[in-house]
């Protein structure tokens, strides 16, 4: 297993020079210099609509092709099935409306209480619009493990939407079991991989659709959806008449943001270079993410142990598999007050439901949620110490 040099990694993030301990990665990671450089370089280069006649046209076309290949290498998928959009939320709304064209009364859609609302509300609203039934998969509020999905599935199930990891709690559902159950039906499986993709090796072959966001793993603000080209060929989204009907272009509304796609490629190359070994980028990505997962989980375990030893702290969630994400409440302090005080100590750990509104309510935390501490590859021992010390000062 390659070594992970967190000090060397931290030097590549200009934002860290401001001095804060960043536990806000689940909302969006900090950006390495190479990604910013790629965005700036693209924006100052000659660009045009994609084509083959001029250098500007060819450059735009190459940027898109490179970004599709980079995302495919990260996700273990086909570059011809990579769709870019403004955000994961936008892409999910677009696909929910497209898929719902074939739904009607009596059809069923399954969503979970564990998901970010971006993988809940688009499906609920699309189902309601055509008279389909929504069925809810619950989770245990103590363990935060999802219930068995099997009783919710039937021959009328059209789609199952589930998270690969809870952005609020870090819980990683048993996707293998869920996938096996879904495959006994004709339903499609739509997976929200926004939170997981930043923290673990990914192979999306189990899912019909897998959506994620590059800005969670060091890249710019945009969204990505991965699916097989053959499946995408069967779908007909609303689009402008003269726009391409080819896959995946038929799902991409308007001109793509070339500078953001160049930044996405740079972010993926950056991950591949974080200790990864292998003969190609896919192998280096898997290797790097294995190393990152060990680094993050080691610090997560320590942080969880130290916070859990403080009487005033309640830790939410005991899932068997988690990302390096902790949600905690402090007795006698409103969540926003906790984050405000931590910020005064130079610790960025925000509070809220973070759009996982169903999850927060099911936990009994209402719409205000709790305080979330998310670790990232640039998190080091001093960050963990600062967070724990800040909490101890708060409750003293």
C-alpha cells in the first residue's frame, strides 16, 4: 500500500494558508492549485463551439472528450455515457421528468429517508405529476441503517432512488443487497454518489444511473451523471430542435462550460497522483482512493472516540460502514450556536440538515439538524485536535 503524505497534499491547497481547520468538505471541498490553473488556462485560451475546423473548435471538443474519459476512469464507466450538467440536482430533475414520461397510475417509485433531497423530491414530484405511487424506505434512527427494501418492491416498481452514502451521517447503505433486490424486478436503480465519490474507490457498474458532483472532490461546481450509452439511447428528453440528438449530448442543455470540464479533468488527475500506483489512470485512481480512505477513516475513528468521550456530546449514527463524516449535537446549545463558536476558534464545521431534510426529521432533529464534521484528504492531526479542543472549550 503506497504511503500518504498529508503534509505534501496540504501544500497544494492555497485556501489552507488562511489557517482554518476545514471540516466543511461534505458541502464542497477546497480546491488545489492545479485545478484553478486548469480553469484559468482554459478561460484564457481560444475557444469556440465544438468542431474540427479551427484550433478553438478543436480545443473545445478535446476538453469535453478528455473530461468524459476522466470521469469514466473515476467511476469505472463508459465515457460515452457521461452526461454533464449544472449540478447533480439539475441532472436528477431532468432525468426524473424524462423517465416519468413512461409512468402512470399504478406505477411505483421507491425513495429513502436517508437521502439528500436532490434524490428524493425530483422523484416524488415526477411521480405525483403522473399519478404514480411513492413508497418510502425507512432507516433505523439509532443505527442509521436502511430497512430491507424487498417488501417495497413489486412488478409495478419503475425506479428505486438511493444514496451511496448519506451526506448528513456518512452512512453507507448495503448497495450490494439493494441492487440484488432491485434486479429481481424491472425497475431502474438511480444512485446518488455525491457524498461517496470523494471518499472511496468507485465502480458504478451496479447502477443504472450514478450521479455525482466534482466540487465535492476538488473540482469545479458542476454535475455528472453516468449511465450505459445503450440505456441513454432509450430515453428521449425534452430538448431544443436543432441541438444534437446523439448520446450523451442529447441530455446536455446548452453549451457546456469548457473551463469547468477542464477543471474536472485536472481534479481527477490530482486524485490519481495522491500516492496512486498503476499502469493507467483508472488503476492509479483506485489505488489513491484506497490510501485516502485509510487516512480519512483513521482520523474519523479518533475524532469519533474523542468527541464521544465528552458528556455533553451526542453522536448521531452507528452504521457499520461510513464515510469520514460525523454528525453531533451539543447539550444546551443550538446547532447554529455551536458552529458559530467553532468558527471563532478557526474551525469550519457547519450546522443544519444540509438538504437531507427527511433524514434530519426522522432522526428527531427537525429542520435545524445538528453540527457536521466532515474529513477530507487534507485533514490532518492538528485539525482533529483543534476541533476537539474547541468543543471542549464550548462545553466547559
